[in-house]
C-alpha cells in the first residue's frame, strides 16, 4: 500500500508546475515561445547589407526567419515544434535544406544540432549547428557552423538588435 501511494505522490510532484525545479531546462514549448517573441525586423551589427525578419504564421505554430538584402531574399529558416524539440529547417541559397533540432539548454540560450538534410549536392556545405543567445540588453547573438566534406567550418556570428521602426 505504501509503494502505490509513494508512486502517486512522485507523479503529482513531477506534474505540478508549482513544485517543479527552478533549474529545469526550458522546454521545447518555452524555446518556441522565445523564438516567437522575436517577431519583427532586426538589424545586423556586422553588416548594413542584411536585415533579419521574424514572422509568425500558420496560426502561431510556425515562425519564419527571413534574411533580406537589397537584392531580395537571401535565405530562410522555418521553426516549428515537433514533440520535445523545436525543428529549424534552413532553406539555404545553395539549394539544400538541413533540419536541425533544439537541444535541452539553459535559460537565455537555444542550441540546435543537425538532424538530417534534403537536397544536398556533392561539394556543398550545409548548416550543422545553430545557436541563439539572448542578452540582457535585448540583443540576440546568432552563431552558426556550416559543415563540408572536410568537416565543420569556423563559426559565423551575427549580433541582432530590434530595428528602430519596430
């Protein structure tokens, strides 16, 4: 009789948000909500030639990240929930579409790791990791690593701040 009662108590504690551990990593739902909160136009500190726009679509179930240049759309990454992960599908100017999935992490950071890819042609590189860090001043730092046949390349890093007209 004690064992079923302890099991029920353990299930209650695990399921109760009020009793949840404060140090638990953000859930996929929390990560997705963070990404959705970035809706709008962002400037890129490293270049004036690029702006990044986040747009919520599909009844709030999808966030589209568009890279825009003076010559038009450069690339796009689409975020959505899939079970216990946020999936980021990157539509690369090279023509391939890697899918990355969010990893458990700490507050203020969302890291994605390679899951699979479509449309990869011989000799092309592809997005392999993606990391978002949210700073206390409201800026975002986007770090990405591409992988080729020779292995992972050097990280590319972009600092985003909300465009003033937003």
